[in-house]
C-alpha cells in the first residue's frame, strides 16, 4: 500500500520535470533563430562592404567650343560608357520649380571634395534680366540633395573654393573678400602695407584645412601665401622662380610647376613644404595634366595627337585611355581626379544603356 501511494507522487514529479525541460528547450529554440539571424545580418553587411569599392573618376571639361560642358568620367570603365554631363547630374536633383526658376542658366563645377561626395557649382545666368548674376549651389551627392546655396554679389567673378566647400575668396571693386558659408559672414582681406596684385586671386588655392590661401601675383615671380586666420598675414614664397600653382591637396605639400624655357613647353613639377620650406622635384610634363590622389600617377592630355594617358611617375609607364573619352564628343581637359565610392551613373536616365554589362559583372 505504501508503494502504491508513492506512485502518484512519482508521476507528479515526473510531469513537473518534463514540463520544466520543455520550457528550457522551447526557450533555447526561440533564441536559436535570433542568433542565426544576427549572423545573417553580419554576413550581409560584409557582402555590401566588400561590393562597394572606391573607383577613379575624372572631372573634366571641354575646350575650344562655344558652350563648353563638363563631365564626370569613370577611368576604371574601359568601355567609356560610364560618364555623365554635369548639367544632367545637377538637373536630376532639381525640383520642377527649380528647373523653371533656373531656366537659361549655365552650370560649372568649381570644386569637389576629395572623396567625391560633395560639389560646389556656379550657376551663371545669361538671360537679359540677369546678366552678371550668378549663385553658388552645394550638393551632397550621396544623399542626392542640395545642402545650401547663396547669391554672389553682382559683377564679381567665379570665387576660389575651399576643400570643404565652406569658404569662398572673390574680388569686388578691386578689393578681396572671404565669405564663410557656415557663419554667413563676409570678411574683407586686409593687406596691411603690402601692395599686392589680385588679378589672378580667383584662381588661387586653399590649403586642405582652409586656413591658408595661395595665389599667383601678376608680373612677379613666386607665389603669395595668405594666412586667413591672421589679419594682414601674407608671405611671398618661391620668389626666385616663375612658379605656377598646380595642386594643394596635402596638408603642407604645395604642388607647382616651373617652365624650362627651352622652347619645348616642358614644365618641371615640384612639391613645396610650406612648413619647412623644402622643395622637391617630382616629375616633368608638357601637356595639361593632373595628379591622382596618392600622387603616384598623373593623367595628361596630348594636344597634338590628341590622346589621353595615365602615367606612372615612378617608372614612366603609360596607359592609353583615349578610348574612354571618345563617346563624350570633344576632347576634354582634366580638372580634378577623384577616388570615390560615389556612383554618379545613378543620376543618368540612360544608365542602363550606358553602363556596359561586362563592367557591371566585375
């Protein structure tokens, strides 16, 4: 009898144990899919990261035509099909109201950020009621939207733009001004007792951090270096050379050229360290050219052929890329070499036809 009485107790304990075991199992089972899902997401993110790689694009413009156009061209696409006109790219980001408002205007890229994600354009109005008027528009190309815009004073010329697209140097009535788009403040540049020719100041260049500004002075050798954080802080550099600005995309490394003067149009290319005043010979070139971001290659156009080459500076090895530009029409001049993950073809209405199938599979 005692044994029989214990049976219900045993059964009850067995039931409780089974129930608890099922609870543990079900909880473990419900957590398992979450772990798998997390792994899947991580794997998917890794695939996306691997698929997005930086490519070489060139901002270039036509020369010798009445209404020159600018293009962005993918140097890594040998088919030559990956290019877009700047006018079309900007138009793709315009609202219907903006298109009507900006009718009759001409668009020119003044500067792009080094990562190719943002650009500052000049919109020049040629209609009779707006002659001499233009405005600056800055776009975030990844987000496909306009960041900001502002109207330039009448009768000014295209301003020099800082690498971050926030500062603008321009001339007005013989005086030089600095406009800060972030603070929306305009500052008149004070030259102090220095007599400076500012004829070419609009073609000057900002330092990468925007704290300095360098330009060529008419009728004088060397370059003028302006400290924007110090009133009247100017310095003349390379005064013994007929130097011409080329690029300033590294903190202390100013790139410039000096003509050889031997009737060959060959220029020697130097880098100048603005901090320790050391200069270094880099290479030579006689045609319009521009350096890659790492300064290991340069792209140059041969006017006589006409041909376009990418040249490895270390060994002089050349790669003919002329065919890449044939579909664009007129032979173009290099303006800015970009190494970017931005796909500019997303702004093209004909991107499916222009983008080569083989290239998409690479």
